C-alpha cells in the first residue's frame, strides 16, 4: 500500500518512513479514511511537526495522490489549471463548453471535493432505502437524473451506506442500469456516474459501493471494476475519449515478472552449521513484478491522425504502472530497418538497438497497416519478422475497422507476421490475455 509514499514526501523535506505506512494502514482498518480529505488530514497529523511543514506537505500530497506538480513559488491555482488531473475532472463535469462557470469557481469546487472529510458529511442514508425506491430498469433521459436538471453541489453533504447489501445484488443491479444508460451522469443516486451517492460510480460518497472508472479518492468502495464489461460504453468501438478508461482497465491486466537468483544467506548459514562448518551456498529465486512496454506508433499518415491523441493519452495514464519501462517510438506506414525516438521522426534508432532490449518487453504496435504494396518490401518484412522473433509478447493494434482488413493489399500480410487486434478496449483486452498466455507458456 503506497510503497513510494515515503520517497515522495522526503523529496519535499517531510520525514516519512515505513512507520507512517503502518499507522496509515491501522487508520484505514479502523474505517477512519473514507474520503480524500480524511487521508489529507490523517497524514498531515502524522507527518507535520510545525506550521512550516504545511506548505511542503501539501505540495507532496498533491504530487503523490493527485499527480499535480506545484513548482517552487508557484500558486496552487496555476498548478491546478495546467494539470491533467484538473482537466480530466473538468471534462467529467462540464458537458457544454459554452456554459463553463468562472474558472475560480471551478477551482474552488475541485478543492472542496478533494478536501471533503467525513465530518463534512452531515447525513448518512441507508443504502437499502435508496435501492427499495429505485428502478434499475428506468430508461435514461439525456442530461437527467430523475426528470429534472440535476444539481451539482459544491460540497457533498450526505453519504449512503451500502455495506449491508450483498455485493452480488449490487453487481446485478449495476448491469441492469448499464443496459439503460446512454449519457454521462454527475450526482444523484441511480446512474453509473461521478460525484453522487449511487452504489456504482466514482468520486462520490457511497460506503460499500462499487467503483467504476475514474479515481477513487474516498476509499469507500467495496470492489473496483477493472473488467471492461462494467463500463457503460461500447468496448467494441474504436478507441476514443469515452471508452479510454475501459481500455486502461484492460491494459492493467498485463502480467510480468522476472526471477533473479540470489544467495540465500540464512539457509546457507543454518545448513552450514548443521554440517559442522561446511558452508555450501544455497540459492533462491527472487520474483519481482517488472512491467516493460514498448509502444510503436504510426504517426505519419492522415488516416492515423484521429487516433494518435487517444493512444498517447491511454499509455500516459499508465505511466505510474510502467514507471521508467515504457519506451515510445514512431514510424510512417512501415519500418525500414529502424524507428524514431521523436515525434517528428528525425532521431533514427536502428532495429538492432531495439531487438537488443530484454525479450520480456511487451510490444504494442499502433497503425492501420494499410499502404501501397511496394512499401512493404523485403527489408521491411525482415524487420517485422525480426521483432516477432525477438519478442513473444507482441500485438498489432489496428484502428482500421476489421471488416476492411481483408480488402487491403498489406494488412493480411502483416497480420500473418504479427498478431493483429482491433484498436478497441475489447481488442486490447484480447491482446493482453494472449500476452499473459505467452508469458506463462514461454517459461515452460
């Protein structure tokens, strides 16, 4: 739980160690952390010693939990406005760009939600009462919660407790609601949305509910849905803004690990003493989770332009999972002996340098694979086969609708070399399943 927290806070001169993590875990086990605001207050009590620590502490908290970087001397409002976290938050809540409230009002609303504590929630409603009065098969009305325009409160002053409702019942109701849902919803107690007291959604106040999409923040959910089928979006549609979280959930399923042989010192000593001082080295495997990904993007043609933004956004969301093991390269139509490390395709990287990488990398190729036959010459085919021969976990994600693949002169050829999948959340999920299978199979 939060393994890199001490390192982040120490970077801002706030002393933090494993004892802080243990105390935080105890607080969570005692159900003292229900919102992001609770987390902020509890950690502040554990980590700050005087008022001079409050500024650095807040900076570290925003960086670690919200991915908001506050530069030295920078105002919080300025840092918020340039952060992806705030932009994503605003996008979820503002549907009509012409009706955007004053930016200062938006910042205040965001900060209110971040710092909402359990003490601010004045009333807790029994979840059973909500579900008894709710019809999970009610049809969706655009921009509507219950027939009237939904209010978007600056502060959430009530919560719902679904802890006593069987999880199976909540999941069954959620499926029925998802079948009817057609629009994004904010607030309320019925839809799969954000900022309300519905038992399914995100960024709301539903104790014992199910988090779907978005970020948690409140630590109140009983389960988290990483399965794309629980998102009220078309997972077979090409990658776009409204299904990117479903694709992200599929990508998070990548499994990888490495085994390092190390000297088992305790066993060596114990067995050596039993043998009268004859110390024979005993070794053991140290298993480490190690996610390594190479992303290859075709960014040279007009047909790929609509998808590049979504692909970059999808994989940038995975940066904390991939840490420093996500490498991105670019090409145009096909590869001729190498790729490029920059978007403008000026810094050439020979294919030999890429095939020299650890064979356990997972390779995602993003491109329509559709080009003139003469472009797919022998050098290019040899390059693709070299990649396939080196990396067992390799997948080609194609934004060209699958029904057009067979009519292309080059797509079928490349699909015979590299396993090809549609660039959809469902297709990404299939690619990840196959990669995980290859990981296990290659170890036998």
